[in-house]
């Protein structure tokens, strides 16, 4: 078997791990985007009492296996642009020149290269992945695309490798549901963001049985909020214009000025300046 044939077979097998049987048998055309829909944000998710999950579960959700680098060709499948509309998604996030953006779980750079073009020479894309093979392919793809502002970083499930307090936007596309230690990861992501910085989870809709992805590779909005908000993030909105996915936006709170205490002495009035 040739190397290319082996990689193609691995990609097909990997796709089968994500797709449900109907989707594997026939591709379904993605509907046209209907524009941004911002649902009324429900009340802030409250942290529930600690519960004991079975191994491989978190807050009742089964944690999915990490997609192997051997299935990388599925990430670049021809139908992905239609199914996931990456440029429209980045438009909604208003990625701007000069930003520092982290593509967490970047794989071989499908979104990293798009981000790099948007942030420009004054910005930087911190592209992290837990598989060194993915990062090698990312370097090759970035070089071929002519972008020089992508910085590959080998991370782990417990260490983000992101600089503290320097990141404007963290993007995780079809990745968060694979993280084996969500709490440690979220704490690290919160530390990496600037005050007011955003964490964006793009996840297949768990509420919709028609989305042809296996359940462990989907998330509901309610579940995402249940997991993320107790780690210190504020929920902002969920963009729902993509055919199959949520674009869920959280924010690192900005520091608030403390209210004056009743015990504080009153501020002294300014003395009038003498006339010249």
C-alpha cells in the first residue's frame, strides 16, 4: 500500500468516527446561511453541586476521542467550506488586523491560515495542537500559503502554552468536546486572554438530531454554558446562522472599579486657583 493510499484510508476511517451512518452514505447539501440569529441569553448558568462522573465523562457529557493526525485529509474535504462556511464564521467574529488570536486545536492549519491573513503582518496567530505531526503539516501549509505570522505551539491536554494575558481571541473549532481535562484547559484559556478577550467554541448542535455527526462530537448550548461559565467566563451570544454548528462566544470579564465604601473619607474639594 502506498503512503498516499494509506493516508486516504485513514481519513475515510476517521470521517466514519465523526459522521453518522446516513451522512457516510450520502452527502446532504448545506442550506444557505440565513444571517445571524442572536437568541435572548438565558440566565447565567449556575455551577451545580460537584458530581462524580464516570471515567471519560464530564458533567454528564461523554468526552470524545482526539482525532488522529492520520485523518487530516478529512479536515480539508471539499465539502467543508459549504458545510461550515469558515469565512462567514470569521466575519461574524470580526477578526481584525493587529489582533493576537489563538487557534487551539489548530490541526494542520485549516483556520490558522485564514486567521493569519485577517490579522495581517501586525497580528499573530498562535496555533496550538497536541500532536506534533499536525504541527509539522501546519508549518508546511503556512509556508505554501505564504503566511509568516503563524506560530505553531505544541500543547497538551493540561497546558495551553499560551502567554498570559496577551490573547484577544481564542478559537476552538470542533475541538473542545475532545478535551480530556476541561477544567484545567478552561482555566489556562482564561489566564491567556486579555480582559474583555473572547473564547469562541464552534460545535455541532447537540440539540438537532438531523446534524449527521455522532453524539459525542456534538454539544448543546446549555451544556457548553454549564461547563464554561463556572470557570469564570461570561456568556455573550451564540451565532446560529451556520448550517450545522453553534458559534458560542464567551468573554473574560473586565475588571470593575470598586464601589466607594461608606467608611471611606469624603473626597476633598479642589481649592480654587488664585487669579493670575
